[in-house]
């Protein structure tokens, strides 16, 4: 089985973006905000959006299941206030849940949180609990910078985040550390801000003792871990200079995905990071959608790189393909086990 742990609904029907435009236009004048009931997206609309895009590519590339969450750049937590983010998160989470209900063997729900700059992270608890208990979410996306590139939030090791971590530990759901749109012109959203955030989050964890307080908490750092695996010596050296444990000690709780879009990158990732800490992912139809003229294949066809790298044994490759994802997402593992039992397998 091949599980893609990093998928976003980047091809949602256009009605979603149109409703969001109306919501954004009404920021500051709540009476003008659109009613969520005004958004009408039929199951047929969802099937058309999924079957001609994500599902088609999953079938072509041999991917069995995708952990599917709202479009990351659409989270845009810096827009409006907590109420704006709360309504928007609920709509987006409901939509990806509908996709996973239409295609229960192919998609599992990942939820966004209604974060907002300067707002206590504990305010996200009701939506986190709803997403897990009512929508069956197997993971959440956690934005370490709701300000959109201005970095006004405390480090992920700060105790203000602890209410979220307590709920995640209770539910046994991991978090993918994933920022959203950059509103800072110095940081291109996907070329700089995303990778900056991946790297920054890891360094925050190097400097803190978060997992002493939450030994079962797990974070997935996407996009191959930003700069981390490719500057592993720097992080080891910094940890030693700061009197911190070797960064490899974090790799029971921190994992990296394979959204690295060339063979040398995957080769280095799998050479540096133990296979137990790597999850297969492609983020297909995401930031990098084109075809690499040097190979003739899509940049985001990451399965090719994982299968070709010489740094994984077949046992390692099986762990990367799905074993690690099932270990890190116990609710997904339980869901799949339940479906197999119901089918008599």
C-alpha cells in the first residue's frame, strides 16, 4: 500500500474561492459577511474536481490513499479575525470530509485549524475536537506563523500551544507543521515562506524540550524538512553549541515527508534521515505542477524518486510507502483495519 501523507484540495470547485472572495471583501463589516449556506457545492461538483485531477494522478502513479486537507495557501489565517478564520475553517474542513466520504478508500481527512494572529491557540480546540470526533480527521495542519510571514507567534515550544498538544495527544492525531500564504513580499509563499517555516519549526524544537512534556506527540515537517536534512551537520553543530541533544533524538517525534522534487534531494534525504522518520508524500497538484524537461516526468511524481533511491532497503521502502504513515496516524490505521475487517479480509 502507498499512502500519500500530504495532499491539499487545490482543485476545489470555483464556488469555494468565490465565496471566500465575498468573505474577505466583508472583513471589517460583519453584517456584510456571506452566509455559509450560500455556498452550494454538489457531490457532482466534488466528483468532477477530484476524479479529473487528484484521483486520476493517484491511479496513474499507483498511490492508494491520500491524507487530504484544505488548500494550504487558502488557510490565510492573517485575513480578518478569529471569527472569519473559524467560519472559513469549518467550511473547508467540511468540504474535505465530504471528499473522504465520497471516496472512503482513497482519501482521509486532514483538518485546518481556525488560527488567527494574536489569538490564544486554545481558541482552536472546538474545531479540532469537531474535526476529529465528527469528521474523522486523522491529522491537523498547524500553522506556526498565522501572521503570514511576519512571525508574531511564539515558538512551537511555548506553553501557549500546550492546550492544542494536549488534545492532539488525547486523540492520537499528529500535526503537519504547515504555514499558509505569505503577505510579506520578501517571502515568496511556496518558494521561500514554506521552506523557511519548515526549517524554523525544526530549530525551535532543537532549542526546546517539548517532547519531554508530550512524549507521544508527533509532528510531520513537510517539503522534505525545509533545509534541515540538507544542512544536518549545521543543526548537529548548533545543538552541541547550545548544549542540546543531538537532533537525531527528535526523530522519534519529528518526521519529514518526501515532497522533494528531484532525485538528488530524495537521495540525500534518505541518506541522512533514518527511514523510520520519512513519510511518502507528493503534494500533487500543489506548488510545483510542471514537467521536468530533464526527465520528462512531473516534478511532483515523487514515487519515482523513492523507488529509485539506493539508500533504502526494500524493508525501508515499505516503511516509507505506508508503514510509517500508519504508525504516525493511528486513527488512519484503525480506520483501514476496520474497513478490512468489515470486508472480511
